[in-house]
């Protein structure tokens, strides 16, 4: 996916929900981030060490070719609201654009 579809950055989230979609709507808690993935072009533009330093307490998995890797970081297991804090820390470290910061500035962290 990273190479074929030109992945830049991807945040994966998990949301608790009912299996029955025919039931009336009700409050659902916000989704929680599970992982953060940086595509090979983003890693090349930002710098491998800079991306790896974004989450110092989180193991980074290198995927794909060694010369042009995709980096994948696990932020949580989908149950820990502190994952939002980790995500905000990573985006602040990498100086993510203000529009993206607004999307990532969700409650719960």
C-alpha cells in the first residue's frame, strides 16, 4: 500500500460500536488511535532519524526496502486514551501542518 498508493501518513483508529446498525442512534465514544504509519516519501523528506525520534518510548517497525522504508508505530491497543497524547506528541515533534493538528487535537488525551 505504501509504494503502490503513495502513502504519506496514516493514523489507524478503533471505535467501539454496536453490531446492529438498525438500532436508534446513541452516543458512541470517540475513536482511539491505534497506530501511526509514515510512508517512504514522508520518511525520506522528513528524515529517518527524525521520524524514529518522534515517539522515543514506542518501538518503530521498518517495513519495505531498507533504502526507502515505511515506518509503523503502535500508539495503543484501542482502549487507552493516552494514545491521543502520544499521537499529539509525535505530530508536534514532526511539526505537522496546522490543518492536520486541528484534526489530531481531539479530546481524551
